[in-house]
C-alpha cells in the first residue's frame, strides 16, 4: 500500500471498491468535480441574482409581493428623481477613489516592511493579516465601539492628551462619518494589498536589485525605477481588488452609520438595501444595485488584462 | 523496501477532507439549546389553555426579535414549546436581532418559504400582499376579550382593503425618562410636561452641567417615534385621516423649528448617529438628562447602574401647541406569510399567546402592554407596586393601566391607518432625516419639509397605484 502511495501516477494494483477508486484517479473527472462547486457558486450566487436584478428593475415586485408585473422604465424615473440616489452614487465613487489610493500607498509601505528581515517577522505577518481575515460585520461592530459617541477610546485618548475638549462624535458629523467609513475600508483592505504586493516584491530577481545598487541607485530611485515598474501588474491587481471590495461593500456603512447622518454616507449598495428591503420596493432597489455593474465590469476587464500581462512577463 | 509515506497524494487528500467535512457536520449538529431559566417574582398569572378548534399536528416555526428584556425570551420559548406538546405540534422558535427582522421577513416572502409566524416590533403593513388575512384571529380574540385598543387596531388593519394583515396582541408605550437629580435644580422636580418645558429645562441642564438630552434624528426606529411625537404635538402629521399626504404645513414647519432650537441648545451631534441602543447606553452612562423610550433603558440600569435607575423617573407624552401625543414605542405585529406550511397551528398559537398576554407582560418586566385591556388585569397593581424592584415601588404608576397609557399614545400612521405607505416612510426614515437636515443647518425648515413632503408623495403614489391605500 505504501508503494502505491509513493507512485501516484501508477494505476492502483488493487481496487476493492472498484469504480470509485478509478474515478478518483482520473484527471479529467476530478478536474470537473473540483470545478463544479465554483461554477455552481458563480451561477447560483452571481449570475442568477444578476439577471434577476435586471428583471426586477423593470417590475413592480415589492418585499411583500413577489409576483411579477412589468412597469417599463418607471423604477428608473423614480430612482433618478430621488436626490439620495445621486448622493449615494457620488459617495460610492468618492469612497472608492480615496480608499483605493490609500490602500495602494499604505499596502506598498506595509509590503516593504513585511519583506524586510527582522526577528518575529512571521508573527508580524500574522497580525497584519488579521483585519483581512476578520469578518467585515464583526470588525465593523468593533469599530462602532471605537467610534462610539460616549465610550470611544479614541476620544478618551485625544481628550487625555489635551487635543480635544468634547467628544468628536465621529459618526454624527457627515465629514467625520465619511472619513470613518473610508478609514475602516482602508484598515481592512490594506493587508490584502500588502500581501499581493509582497509577492510582487519577492518575485524581483536579486541580481536586478543588486545591479541597480551597484550602479548607485538609492532607495527612492530603486523604488520608482525598479520595484514599482516590475511589480506594477500586481499593484494594479491590489488596487482593483481594493476598489471592488470598497465599491460593492455595504456592511461597513450599514453597521457604522446606517447611511447617516441624513443619508450623507449612503453608497449605492446600502441605499439599494434601504429602498429595496427597508422600504419594500424591490424594483427600485434593483435599479440602484444595477448601477454597480458598469464599474465592476470595467474593473474585471482591467484585472484580467493585468493578469494576462503578468503571464507574459 | 524503504518505508515511505506521502500523506498528500490525491486519494489521501480526498479521504482527509471527506472525514474533516463529516466531523464538522457532526460537531455542528451536536450543539444543544439553552434551557430556559425560571423567572422569580411570585406574582405571575396562571397560564390559560383553550383547546384548539381543530386537531393540529406537524411543525410550527416562529421567528421573532430578541426582546430588549431577555427574561421574556426565556419564558416565551418554553411557553411556545409547552403549548406545542399539549396540542401535538412540534414548535421551533428563532430569535434574531431587531434590526435584522425586516430583512428576514422580506427574504422569506420573496423565497416563498420560511417560518409560519413572523413577528416584528413595528407595523408590517408593507408586507400585506404576502401575508394571510387574520380577521378570523382578531374576531376570535375580540369575542373572548372585548374591544381591541384603537391604537393597535390601526397598526394591524388596512381599512382600504378591509384586511387584518397582522395580529397585534401587544404594544409598548413611549414615556419620557428623566433624571430627577438634573431636572430638580432647574425648577422641574417632576420633569417636563410640555415641549417648551423640555427646551427650557434641558437648555439649562446642558449649560450648567454639560449633559444633553438624547432624542435621535437618525436612520433608526426610535428617531421615527420622536419625530412623529413632535409632529403630532404641534398639530402636524404625515397624512390626514383619509390617507392624503399632509406633511407640508405651517404646523410641520413649526415642529421643525422647535427641534432646531432644541438641538442647538440641548443636544450634541451624537443624535445623528443614534441607534436602537443609544438611549440605553446614554442613560446607563449617566450622560443623558432626558430620553424618549420604553421602560427598558431604566430596567437595564437597575442592574448596570442602580444609582441612575434610582434617579430615573417617567413622564407621559409632552404637551405641544396642539396636543400631547407619543408614538407607540413598540407595536407587535404577528403575520402569517402565505408560504406558511401550518397556518392553522399558527393562528391557534396566536390565540393561545394572546389569551396569556398577562404572562408576556409579567415576564417582560412590565415592558409589554396588551392590546386588549382585559388581558392583563393585574397590570395596574404591578405598575403601582413594581414586582421587579423599582425604587420607589410606585415609580411606574404614571402609566396607570393600559387605557391610561393609550390615551396619550397614537399609532404611527395617526390620524390615519398604518398603511404600507406609512410602513415605507418609517423604513426609509423620511421623518428623522427631515428634522436632521434642518437641525444640522443644511436646509431651512421650509425646504426640508417640502423635500420630505415630496418623498412622501412619491411613496404614497406608488402604493396608491397598487390599490393598497386610500386617498388621492
């Protein structure tokens, strides 16, 4: 039996349960078996909901009545007539753009730290990854307490070092509430970006770095003329992942601010949820959600191009 | 022959992952539900049992909120299961956080499957088309216990479609909670009795002691209740009794101007980030001088901060230029979705639960009030001499009894029914946002009222088109 285990390509000598063992050793069969969950997942949780959203956008379906009635473009007119929709659309782009820039810059810095050789490197790498591995709803609740109007430890520290007199009310003031949402997005996505970029940095051959060093290139010159150009496809992937996760996320907004104050932090995903589920208007909720699609499509195309570019390097 | 083991051959990997999956599944199945704890007190009413009208069997699943007073849930779970054992039905009760209940209901109705009974703490009128007519349940309860309170009928009955979309066995009043030690020095030892008193006293307290009032203007349910109370007290309302939008009026503008002043003088920006537990947190921390809430915040402080609990007292709805009305804090709506597999058992359970609502009142520590006055005959006595340790024992006596509290309370659609349009206005927080825009200074009172009026018109027109509301 031990001999058989050491030679995975050899056909099994004994097949006590016949067919099942033969199937388990067939590459083509296993390839399909392993692919099926992914395909089922994508079809069930992405493709079907997407086409349902398109169908609902032209319907009078409500939370209380799933029966389908065609209403043409009426839901679109109603959504466009709503000032909160335009605010949510603007917020979505603002949140995504600012988060993306911060995620890339801070992710790059973190990646440089993570590739450095120091004692306890593995512990630091583990701790750095925690924000990414923590479920977003859970981490948002933690942040809710950190930014609490009465119990915020951030307020406490700032008060005790004499920087503020009254609490900041992070989630009660539109500017600070938006900054808080962006900060939480950046906090949870920087580790992912750092790990992606770390892979890029580690893949740069040592002789290139050495050669540039011998040629007299300093840290910044090496950074901008060697490291960044060579890792650009991975930086692009990190940026696009950050953008997609920020653009489509509603958990952070929903848990932290509920879209407030006065709808000032709503994004398309959260406003779609409020209109579709809170207000019971599934049709309008679907229209709002559909506005996520064009940017996500563009992001997907860019990611695929970046990946292809990496393959040809 | 050299002994070699490579544990990560393909076959080995499949075997190990298969075993791991089976282990996880078995582990998940092995958890046990918590056993209910006994509630003390010794004054609980005796349970009542009426034989169901028909022979019942099968399963009954119930989804309801996690009660703000946890002892209620412990009692409810065993109460429901005990009934199931008696009538031959296997009962399952699931509790979810209050904020997630509407999402659960919407997704179950869309999917056409889920629980047999769905419960929420506000009107579920927007789900009318997806639920069964419960007129028979309401008629039976009325036969047994007399007339239902109007406030509860208006929150479960659609006069336009003549349908009881929900059964509303109970509700919760929304008195003002004030800290006596703060209000006494500013000349209001018994707390404010009018909105002007509130403005005057709260302004002085914030100036002298730095403690604000906590009345939410955020995207959550308590903010809706505060907003409606201010509107009604000033003679304004979202709709008239014929279900026409009536928000854009001088009375609404006056109400918004009042809230602007109140915010400027006596509140902080925290009210814009209010959530359902902010009242409780602020009161327990001793950081608020006045809140609009049920008695749950004070009940929580009895254990968490007894000093604050001792110092907290109650006032009924504040008097405005027109009247004194508060919204209900909670309005229980039980619905039976069309997909329910066991509607007969669902209806019989509702009857049984309603018959025993006195127990719900008791085990919620007087939080839940019945919709039929006769259902909790001891309530007046309990409120006069609290069995759960109020100091002084008659602290809740201002609530009088069910009828007294109902006199200064109104359903959320007042003066009309709580229609699907009203449900959507509540669900999308049109009223709290109207006040908040003016309080923050982003819009004038006139502008914000006009914008909210337009939003309401849009919502009403859509539901009117579906022939679910009147007016127009």
